[in-house]
């Protein structure tokens, strides 16, 4: 067990563990929630087409955040992008070439 530090010597404050939030509300939560909601409603064989200028962060960061949450939810998603848009679709329906 760690040695207890007198409260006057601590570098940081403390709170009861019961007051600690159990979920993380990261800075991408709103856009990721919107994307995944739209993806849930998306017809098979279609992809979301999201303007890069509408993203609150870089496409790499948004793509990473969407992939991370999708993986946690057990969803298979695929992404692609060009100079103007980020495309996201259900990964089990790979785009036909």
C-alpha cells in the first residue's frame, strides 16, 4: 500500500472516488456521436460524406476517434478521404471498385 501524504503536503486536491465520472467526454464526443448516429441509419452500400471543413479537428484525429469508439461498440467501420471529404461506411460492405 502506498504511503499516505499529509494533505498539506499534497501537490493536488482530492475528491471521493464516488464523485469521479466513469465516462470520458472527450473533445470529439459530439462529432463522433453524430457520425455514429448517421452511420446507424445509413443504407447498405452507402457511405457518409462529411465535409472536412465541418470537422472540429483534423481528419486524422476524427477518423481515429470514430474508429476507437466503433471498435469499443463492436462495429466494423471503414474510412477514406480526399482533399474535401471524409467518407465513412459499414466495414462489412467494402466499397466496390
